[in-house]
């Protein structure tokens, strides 16, 4: 009985290699993840087009206009005559932001009784609208401040405030997203592939055949999972090398931590996949259930939107999601060089979830159907 | 036509025979929609901030109180200067404000998440320079279409587009390939029914299921998630139905290509998921993308759907404003339909 495991593993590897499509998908995935998708992750708002309507044409407002024109964030569009016309452009999506300065603004400002400047943003995308508005306000304010300073007014407290960006001084959002996107690889290889593999055997009836042989259930499942665990680690290494070659991104901390977390995560989700395979009747059903959870994993584990921004109850739910921890480990180790002892909670939770999911997989596994 | 009707009936029986899958298909979108609609927000809130202070002057004390009471900031307390790096590194806080002896203040940000740190810098600046802000310019700001700045207005349509296309594609993607696997494909091919009718018959029962899903999702997003329906309801329904038909054809097309259910499901559930999510403009605005990727989004149906549905639901624009998106979606649906029939016929040779 000792030699059954290697033989079963060989069977799995042969079946995998014989498939025409799977090996290709597995090769394409890291390439897509490292070469294409990080380019999409561009969070900072740029190229906001502004319609600047100046009814004042004073030195102050001209300076505001030039500040806006020279900012990286904005693109001034052709001069617009009226506010109504600009609002129409806002609706048509031709401009994102309208700035309207009332008549005699500078004169009234020095007299102390100015009419307000109107700013209107298209806020269908709330983040973009709000950020654009913030930048515009800051830019206009800085123009006014500069003017005031030239006139010898008091220096604002602004100058006494300094900001330091640590760990990612260039503010490259791609460096933040790239390590986290690698979990997609792990989900593909350790979640979807074993699930589909088991369900194929179930649908073809070979599962029952194995069940009547003396092969133990642990052995059988292990033989299915071990090749995928190894494959996942190899692909992760490839993705990390690619990230280094293309973006110059290397883990600031110990790469071993990345692999340890990835392995624990692989244990978690493969146990999860086996559980779902155990309780499903058909392959389609199993994939629907898995798809449901993968959507939750992708959108609620802090991959794209911060967990801290979610309501309390939703944050509590995410404690049961393994990706939450592995994403945190990947990002912390990659960018901040966080140490093992500082990440103890993540590792503890990953271990705990691995135990829970694999227990579930064992409990739901029945040799007889 | 009689043959067509009996084919539709055959497909219906297939679906009804598996009530568990049907239940999953009907419930899953509802649960996903509710969870995402209520929980996900792209707005940055609850930024964890700690402070280092050596002397508690009135200024410092005033700033500390301001930090404690700001709704966007969660104040994590005072730490020692030596702890700053460790606190940021293990994620206990995302920003530390250091109050210097000379009245200068220094903000250290964990910029690993550059989007969060940019927002944190804006918030902290405005909290800590409250005096300067008071004397600032008089401005009035309007947030058009979304005065309360709900990120749901952007996110809910995005999630809707994602859920529709993937669930519809997952439903139909096994339909043809299952016949191949169970050997009934040969029977279909020698039958006198034309491929057009076989493919359509496979789609129609799923279309009915999907329209039911559409109804629940639209009702929920309007009455529970408080999404506006500013535009014309019939335009909205036409758009969604077209998109659903397109998604079902996408699944059928994958099904005619794939050699096994396994591959078809893998492609629809996993390989398409991530690019769809990232290139549809749901999370990352399309206009920010580099030119090559922007062109890549042209072939992502969800991107056109997102653009159009936002115009109809939030901005309240009519048919004229979305004719471009509608015709692109229509062309895509037609192309997929023709391609799957062609691929289906190919098997005859």
C-alpha cells in the first residue's frame, strides 16, 4: 500500500498533461496577471477635464487658470461661454468638472464680500468626482495663497506641515496591486482545478470505481491535491520572477514568508474545494457555488477596496475569508518588509482556517453515494 | 417550428430535473448583489491614525481632539517615537502624525497603498490646517447626479454587469459540450433540425431564468439599495435584455469551442472573471487606462453595458444617448450567435 500515492500522483499528472487546454491556461495565467492586469490598476485620478469659466479675468483668476492648466491632474478644455453650456457638457460627459468664477471676484475678495466660486463635478463615479473636486479646490487655493504671499500677507500654517510617504515613495499603485493579484493564480490552481478534477471523475463514474478499490480516501484526495500545490508554488515563483524582471519589484522582506503564506492559503482553499466537490451533484452546480465564493473573495477581501471602509458587520464576515490574510501578508512583506512576528495574526488565522476547511472536507467525504 | 418547440421543452426538462442548480442560480445573484451593494465602498473611510507627541501645548491638544472626532479617521492613540515604523509596518495604523517641539508637524504615511495614502494626506492636511481653511476662498460645490457621493451609484451597476454576464455564460456554457460528452451530440447532428434552432432552443429556457433574475436584481437595487432609475424604464429593460442575450450567446460560443465541460466552466468562471472585473470600468475608470488597454476594453461587453446603464439609471439619459453602446452590444451578440452556429455546423465534417 505504500506505493499507491506516487502512482496516483503520476495518474493525475498524466491526465493533466494530456488535456489540450489546461496546461495552456496555466501558462497564460501568470503572464496575464503580471504583464497585463497591473497596468489596469490605476487608482489616482488623472486627466480630469475642466471647463473654466472666468467672468472676472483678474490677475488672481488668471493665475488660478494657469495653476489648473499646469497641474498633472487636469486638462483644461476649450473656453466655454456660459455656465449652462458647461453644465450641458458635463451631462454629455465632455467635461468632468466645471469651475465658474463670478464677476469682480478679486475686487470683492479684497473688499471682504465676495460671491462664491461655483464648482460642479460629475459624481456618478463618487470617488472620481470627490477626488477631482478636492484637487481642484487645493489648486485654486494654492493660487490664491501664492498671490496673498506675494502681497506679504501672513504665512499659512501649511508650511509647518510636512508629509512623508514611506515604503512606496513614488506612490506606485501597481506595486501595491501586483503582489495581491498573485492570489488569483493560487485560486485558479488550488481551488478551481481540483474542484473540476474531482467533479469530472464523479460525472464520468471513475470516482465510484476508485471508491471500491482499497485506496484510502485520504490517499486519493492527497494524490489529487499534491500536484496542484506544487504547481501553485512553481507558478507563484514564476510570477514573482516576472514581477522582478518587468517591474523591478522584489519582496522587501523574506520571500520565504510569501511562500509560507501561499502554502497555507493553498491548503485552505483546496480543502474548501474538496468540501464543495463533496456536496455537489454536478460539475455545473459545483462551479456555481465556487464562483459565488470566489466573487466574495475577490471583492470583499481588500483586494480592490479597503476592508476598513466596509460596515462593521461586513468586516466581521471577512474574518472567515482566507484571501484577506494572504493578501495582507503578500503586500506587507513585499512593500514594507514586515517581519514574521508582526504578521502572527495572519499566519495564525490561515492555519486555523486550513484546519477548519480540511476537517470539513473530511467530514463531508463519503465513500458510498 | 414544431421541432423547435419540442427542443425547447427538452431543454426545460433538463433544467427542471436539477432543481438544486436552479435554486442556486436564482438565489446567488440576489445574495451577491445585497452583500456587495451594502458592504463595498470605494470611498476611503476609517483611516487608522496614531500620533507622537512630546509636549502637550494647546495647539497639539486641539489637533488631537480634532483627530479623535473626525469621521474619516480612527484615532489609535499616542505612541512613542521609536514605535512609528513598527506600527506602520504591521498595519496597526496607516498614518502617524508627529508633533514636533517647535510647532512643526510631520505626517508619516504608509504609502504602500498609494490610493489610501493620497486620501489620508488630504484628510490630515485639512484636519491639521483647520485655521488656514477657515480663511480660505469662498466656494460652493455641487456634486451633479450624486449629491451624497454614494459610491454605490458606480458600483451597483458595475456588479450587475459582472454578475449577469458571468452567471448567464456559466448557465449556457455546458449546454452544447454536455451533449458532446454524453455522446448525444451525434444524434443532434444527424437530426433534421437546423443548428440555428438547436442553438436558439438551448438559449430560450435560460433567457426566461435570466429575465427572472433581472427582475429581482432591478427591484432589489432600486428598493433596497436605493439606486435611482432616473431614465426611461423601458430603455433600461431593453438594454439589460440585450446584454443578457449577449451573455447567453457568449456561453454558447464557449460551449461549442470547448471539448469538455471542465474547460468550458473554467473559462467562464475563472479565466474571464478577472479581466472582466478589471477592464469593465467598474473599479478602474476606463479613461485612466493606457491606450493599448483602453482598446482592449472595447471587446469587453461589460464595459459598454456599464457605460450605458449608468447613463440610464443615474444620469437619466434616454435612448439617443446610449444608441452607440446598444449597437455595439447588438453587434457583439450577433457575432457570437453566428460564430456559435458556424462552429456547431463545423462538427458535421
